[in-house]
C-alpha cells in the first residue's frame, strides 16, 4: 500500500497505567489525550531544550481528553486547569509524554 503524504494535525494518545489507592493496591487506569502532532523538527527542538519538563511538553500539545472522570465518576470536561491537576500526580506527566512519543510517530506494522 502506498503512503499518502498527508498527516493529521492531531493525534489520539492512549495513556494506560496503574496508581496505588489508599490501601496500597494497584488500580489500573486509562484515558486518551487529543494532542497536536508536532513535526520531527519541532519535537527535536522541544526535547533538546534542557529547561523543558515533560509536563510542559504535554501541556503544550494537549487539546482535549476522554476517559477522565470527576470524584463522582462523571466525565470531566477538558480544561487547562484540569490538565495541570492531572499532570501534578507524580508519574502521570512521564506516562503522557511517553505515550505521546509512541503515538505521534510511525511504527512498524506487525
């Protein structure tokens, strides 16, 4: 199959992991971010900047989400404040950044 040299400006980024609850039990979670697709040059520039934290990269590219719920289990509308709260959970920013790197690039087809 030929490659069509037209790529969407956004990419869906599935994020999966586990987090410990109050009893120390690992609770799995997953959600999806809708992110701006940076070009290879833009991504390199961001990564090469020694002062840029992975959470700042996620804040720059994120445009929406699905699968993020509030305390009552209802879908939480995306907001910059909500994203900042999500990224303040230790380890989440790194998971989101790693998932973004995986989602934004081409992969070998199995």
